[in-house]
C-alpha cells in the first residue's frame, strides 16, 4: 500500500494547481512534487502538457479544509466556515449550528479530530 501522507509542500503544490496557473509553465513547488503527486493519482498531465487535479486531488484538498475548519470551530465557535464546508460537516454530524450564531463541535467531530491527531503522531 502506498504512503499517501502528504507534506506541507505537496499540499501547497496541489493548492497551486487548484488555483490555476497564470502562465503555461508550472512553478517550482509543483515541479518538485509533480512526480509523487502524479504517482498517487492526485494530478494528471493533459496532452498539451498542462497539469490538472484529479478527483482524488480535489477530495484531498477538501478534506484538509474540513480538518482545518473543525479545528477552527473547536478553537472559536464564531469561526467562519465556508458554506460548502459547513453543509458537509453538518451533514456528517461533526458540527451543529448554535442559536447564538456560529457552530459547535459534536462528540463525533471531537472523536474524528482525536483520530486524525493520533494518525499524525504515527
């Protein structure tokens, strides 16, 4: 099984690709990480040489945003979540809307963060 744990630099490269390039050439960050990300099927090359995210790459970035959002809500219930994150986390019962505004983390959300933190320590 492949090691799919990404470094911060690899996440940055995925982010650069997601935002799109202002020119035809890839930047240094993408160039350094392209071989591994391509091997993990997170990016793909078009026939014209352009680099694009695969569905798997988009999912990885979305999950990273979800984790950051959960940590933000844990630190501050008034933390602003993007609408797509709030809808997803609410649907998965990780957060609940508070009457006073903002969000609270459910027990399931806390367990998920604890599992993620435990995996990061391995």
